[in-house]
């Protein structure tokens, strides 16, 4: 059963293989995790950093299960994002680095919240995302996300040209559409490197 932000307590811990683990549930923690996942650093280090940020006291020994639970929390208890029509994944709509000023201004304008002065634990990630996804379409960040993700089919020539121009102006460097994709690729790369390392050690012993 999916969690309901209107009815259910917001999670401050998660269960991994029957054990409960306290988590860093604040909005800043997940923003840091997402920024790190989209960075150019080594994939195995990004996975470890994400787990270290998310789990307060200790990381579960089952790192695969630990990462799956992190992604579940990151998605606010929702299922993984599905590919768009025709199997194409949606374009990436925002970036917490490139859009930092626009997101800050939007929360200040619509909710009166100063994210620069809001402590991590004072705003749960699920609360932050509920407000982020409900920002008015009149705000600059909402218009920018529209330019990046709009389907150009059916648009008139002038409108299509304008959206393309704005898409280039506000382009995000990284091509991955969402954090799920980035995290899972990082995990696969980490697992492959670990496999190669073990095989090399085995060959040296033979």
C-alpha cells in the first residue's frame, strides 16, 4: 500500500531485511544525493556517498536492498518512473544545481519559505517534493521545466521555434532523465568493477 502524505506519518526510518534503520529524511540530504548522483565522480563512490548520507548510523550490509529502499524514499513512496510513450524516457525537467536560484525564488514567492535558512530536519523530503511539484505555472522554474519537457508535436511553427530556443537556453548538461536511472547505472558500474576485481584476484591465485 502506498503512503498517503495526508494520512500517514512521514517516514523517519526504513526497514531493510527486517531491521529498522534511522534515515536522514530532510530535503537537503536528498538534494545532495541527487546532485552527487548526476556528478562526474566515480560511480562506486557515488553509491557509497548516497548510502552514507541517507542512513544515519550504519548502512545495511545488504547494499542492494539498502539502495532500493533509498530510491523508494527518494520517490516519496511511489513506484519507479515509467518510460514515456513509445518506450522513450521523459526529458530531465530540473537540476538542483543549475536551477538552485530559480527553485529558491519560487519557494520564497509562493510559500514564503527561505530554503537557504530552513534546516534540513525542518522540512521532510516528501513535504518538499509535494510543494515543488505544486509550484505555480507562472513561476520561472515552472516555465523552464515546461520548455525542457514539452512535446513539440502539434505546435505551430513559431511556438515550436520559441520552445526550441528556450530549451537550448536552459539546457541541462547531463542527459539522464531521472535520478533512478543515474543511481542504478552507478550501482551496475560499481558491481561490475567489483566483479572484475574479484576475478583478477582469483586469476592471480590460480
